């Protein structure tokens, strides 16, 4: 069969040396250019010093994990009450961010909904 892809598969760009692959052809130079531009933009990211605290009571990894887990409900609450925040500032920096990320993606269902398998009947 010439086209063995699933008919409802998302359109993904593949590298194709001869231009006749399963999607629009991308040159290796263009892919490297996009990756380089992404890295340059990511290198410009900076965290404000006032947002990071080394005090003992500042939220760390575990609070970040909890805040990431309750993010959907906190976000809805923040729309109606200005005293509700979805992200603690100041916090301990990278460890809080890592916990927040894990809370949103793993505990909060972020990766769960994207990984459901479709069953064939």
C-alpha cells in the first residue's frame, strides 16, 4: 500500500532527502536553523532576582508540585478573585519551577490526556 499512514494522523513534517517523503520536505539546514534560533531565544530568558528567595520559608519543589497539581482550579479561581495566584513569587527558583512543571504535566493530567490509546473495534 502506497500510503500506510492512518487517515486521521496529524500532519507532521518529516525530513525527506528526495522531496517525496510522507510530508513536506525540510532541508537539514532549515531544521538546524530553527533549532539554533530556538536556542538563541531560550538563552535570552532570565529570571528576576526579586522572584527568587533563599529564605527557609520560600516555596520549593514540593510546593511547586502542589501548585502545579492545583493549577486548573487556581486559574479558574484567579479569574474571579484577585487574591488567588497560580504561581508563588518569590520562590526557590529552579526547583520550584521543576515541581510546578511536574505538577502540571504529570499530576495535573497534562500528559495523561495526550497519551490515551485508541482501540480498534
